[in-house]
């Protein structure tokens, strides 16, 4: 009855996906910080 609650992926795959998502979020945050600092430097030059 509750077979749909049993995930098809194992815990190792779940851990791998969580690590990839965290790394992607970290990369997006670093990119956003870099974009803001670059935009601020460009505003100072003009």
C-alpha cells in the first residue's frame, strides 16, 4: 500500500545529490557576490 513512499534511490545517491546541490548553491552565492562587487567597481569608475 505504501510502496510509493519507498524511494528508488539509495542513501548514497541521496547524499551525493545533496552535496551537488550545496556546491551549486555555494557557487551561485559566490557568483552573486562577485557580480555585486564588479558592479560597484564599475559604478565608481564612471
